[in-house]
C-alpha cells in the first residue's frame, strides 16, 4: 500500500521563494537520512525547477511530499504553474536548450538527478513537473 503526504507547500512568486523551496526540500531530506550527495542532488533539482516555475510559468507552487510504500520512503517534489505551458517538450528536455538565455540544464538536469521524473504540460495550460528521490544511505 502506498501513502502520500504533503509536508510543505511553498508558493513561488519571487526569487527569494526559490531559497524557501531549497530549504524545505533539504529539511525533509535531512530528516529522512539522505546523504550529503543525495541532498545536493535533490536541492539542485529543486532549485532549477523552482527557477523554471518562476521564470517560465510566471510563478506557482512547490510541494514537498513523502511517499511511503513497502517499507521504502521517497521524497517527491511537485512544481505547478499556470503559465503558457511547453510547446515542444522534446526540445525543452534537450541539454543546452534554453528559451530564456540560461544554460539550458533546468529540466534535463533535474531529470538526470532524480530517480523519477514526470512532466505534464500543454500549451496554454501550465506545467506540472514531478521528481522523486529515494535515499540510498539505508535510513530513508
């Protein structure tokens, strides 16, 4: 049986909110016993996705969730916005592609860092990006 619980819901309206998302994700990762390397991957992905939510989606929310199933716990981050959506998902997931003049590692980088990655978007309907991380240190 799988259970899902939201631990933090963080609004993303301005640059400082990216820091709040990072802090919320790290706090939960530490409480689950994630290693420093695991925390760094998670916080990096959280930062990139929060920045995308703000820049490309015009703001939105980030939810930090715990998913418990069969004795294992995963930390799940869900980023939602009501922005313009992504017209070309394949292009947006290509390393180096940026519609905003950045490094182009936000979505593709988060996908590489996470154990699970899901993208739900449609032009004019906003975007939801979900990433999940599982601790490999044995305590999470």
